[in-house]
C-alpha cells in the first residue's frame, strides 16, 4: 500500500527529481502529469528547494511519484533561455542568495548585477555579493572592486571578497551560511564549484575551465543541485547564467525593487512618479548629485523603456 511522504527536492534533471525524505533517505522520483498542466507558465513545475509530497509504497520496483508541491515562500526565476513567454525557476524557498561577481575571467557587468537584484528584491530574498578570485587582482582591480562595493553595500547588500583558491574569506562565508538553505548564482566560470569544494570538500562539485577563445566560463553545472553540508547547511548550486531576463516585473512598481529609490520616492510630488520626467521627482536629483549611482539608474531606465524580450536578446550580460 502506498503512502504520502514529505520530502525536499535536491536535484532536478528535467524529468527526474532526487528527493530527500524527512528520515534522510533519498528517492529518484517522477512527477504526476497533473502538476505539469497546473504549472504551465513555467518550464519546470518542480524546482530544487521545493517541499513536496511523494506517493510511494516502499517497493523498490515502483517509481515514487511527486503528487504535490507545497506553496513556495519565495523563488528565483528568469526568462526561459528559448525566449518563450515561460519562466524558469532557478531555486525555491531560499534563506539567502550569494551572487558571484568577477571583474574578469569572466567579467560581471553592473547591469547583470542590477537585474539579478531586482529579481531577488521582488521576492524579498536577502542577497550577498561574493567577489571571487581576488588572488588574481592587481591594485587597479582591487580599487575597482572597492568602487563596486561602495555602490551596493550601502544599499543593504553585504559584499564578501574571497579567494576560493587561497582560502581568503572562505571561513567567514561558511559561517554566514550556517542554518540556512542558500543559493549560489553567477556566470559560468565565476568559481562557484571551486568555492563549494573549498567550503565543503565532501561535496566534490565539478570544476570547469575558462574558455580561452571566448574568455567566458563553460557550463560546469548542467542542472541545479542541492548539497547537504554538515548538519545545518543546504546549499544549492545553479547552472551558470550568461544573461538574466526578468519575468513579470510590473513597471509601475519597478522602482520599489531599487532600495535607494524606494527610500526617496515618498518625497516625490506624485505618488505614482516613475522617476523619468515627472516634475518635482525626488529621485532624479539624487542621481545628479551622485547619491544614487548612475549605473543603477541607467539599468532602471533600460528596464522601464525597453521591450523585455528585445533587451534580453540584445544584451547578453
């Protein structure tokens, strides 16, 4: 006789799902067809980090079936890479996200950081910027890193410089993850897998090489996967992201997902001010004075003015 068991999705390969049951055992599961129909707006009806209910008799000859996905308290999603209207859920039920930022090999553009932060802000997911590979930085690169930190840290995004190779900052990052279900995200080649190996050697995450011809990271992680590390860390490693297309962000409230604009907008004359050309806007003077970073405002204008799909296709940040 089958019974319903609660579990946590540890890995998704598109059609099969590795689920950790409450007793710590793991099952390879498929999903009930009805779930696919119910979640037709996403490419993946079940995501890593989801809490699910599994129907299984305990018979090793039977394939366990995910019959229900419990409501998510948050998730990170992006526009599907095939430019369809669908979204792809990167991970669900996240306590903190760590976005990897590298100045080269590969370069992380500020616009990419901003778009990613809009996504996490919209879901109220605390996000830390991790500056990896600082062992490769000369004085000019270190100065540039500090300039970027000066933009984001005052906005409430902690910034942690690390070297996964030399171990700089790794212990502090490990402590920050304690007791959480966390996500690592960033471009391919940004060093996520190397860091996982440095943090928790038992994870044995694969490590890739930077493509010399394009100076971009090759995809090392093909599917999102959660590692259970020690007794209190659940870490989700995600496929490298070359570009980040936002999904279903209402442009009327877009400025709410920029903390520096959110703090100033109550001083605007009009409650529905879009901070573009309205009279007595409180945001634009802060951009002119440098109190709001010009790069952040430029990202905001791009998101407000451009067709989402066209921008996603043209700007491979």
